[in-house]
């Protein structure tokens, strides 16, 4: 902990989360948006699936932690939805088990505190043509992504967790197959912008108290200071605590 406590937003998932700080990723964008509002913590790793997530829930989210997250954004499903390997190894998790694992994740997170908020991200589509050259037995198709996305949405309704339907959100763009991915699976900067936009929509519209939308949260060290840049009148200073002009997109 550095300085005074700030709300913690935890990104929990697989490589879509780990790489969210790369290539203009959605985690990096959120960290910029919330730079003076909340701490964005990354707990997502290459290859993880919902089965692995359930195994480590108590380590990543201990119930006796002195500070619990204000928000957890959870993404699992892309690896789970990959077809099974003949060896029995690999990331595949059958759909019924995937849904049960997501229920367990929701239940564990909800048990941490009464004020914790949770958002599930469902499986986005993939560019099948781009990934078809992979000779692996592990099959990744949009039909499988759709089934696991719908499974995630179903669990969200059961548990009261808000779910962002990335499978649909991505396909709202005509050029999604080429614009939204770096390799057909992982997200490009354009794909990450879709994720950020959808997350901010949820945070703005959710009837959560306190509100976790960035415009509604207090700004850290927002007081005027004589050490800030001097204004044109030569008598006052310019308070930069709410400046956002550096952003390519002025997020709502």
C-alpha cells in the first residue's frame, strides 16, 4: 500500500487480461482514466482457464485481506472454449463445468464484502481465417466462443453479476475481424477500445453506491496549489487535476 487507501479495481483472467497493458490495451487505458481515482491491479495470465481460476481464488482474493477490491472485472471463457486435446491436457473445460466454475468465482467474490462489484466479460469472437493455419488439435471457433459467451451471460443472470457481451459488441463493428485483434485472438488497440467503452457504460449506468464511474469518483490531491503552473493573470495557478486533453479519446 502506497499512501492513503484508494479503491482497487482488479482485472482477473487469462491472456486477454495479461496483455491488456500491451498494444494500447484496455487495462492500460483504464489505468490512465482512473490515474487519480483508483488503482488498477492485474491478476490475469497466459493460458489460464476457469478451472485454474477456481484453484487460486483464495490466493488471489483471500477473505481475510485487510483491503478488498471495490471492483473485479473477470474474463474467462476463451481458453475454456477451445476444443479438447486427445491427451486430456490443455485448457479445454466442458461448458457445464465452465458455467459452474463461473458460479464459484461469483460466489467467492461476492463473499469478500457487501460493497464489492463484479463485471464478467464474455468470450469475444475470433478471426477464424487468421488462426486456421495453426496445426494444433486445439480448435478455436466462433461457434464455440458463442456457446461459452452465452454460458457466461446465463451465469451472470443467475448470480446477479453484470456481464458484458463481448461476442456481440465486437461484431457491431463491420471491420471487427481485422481491426480488433493482433493475431486473430488477442486484442489490438481497437479491440481494447471496445472493451473500455463497454466497461465504462456499465460503470456509468449501474445503480451502485458509491458510483465507480470515473467522472463520479473523487480526484486524489485535487486541491489548488501555489506550485502549479501560473495562470495568465500572474496571480493564480492552474489546477491540472482534472485535465484530460492528453487522451486521444475523451471517454464518457
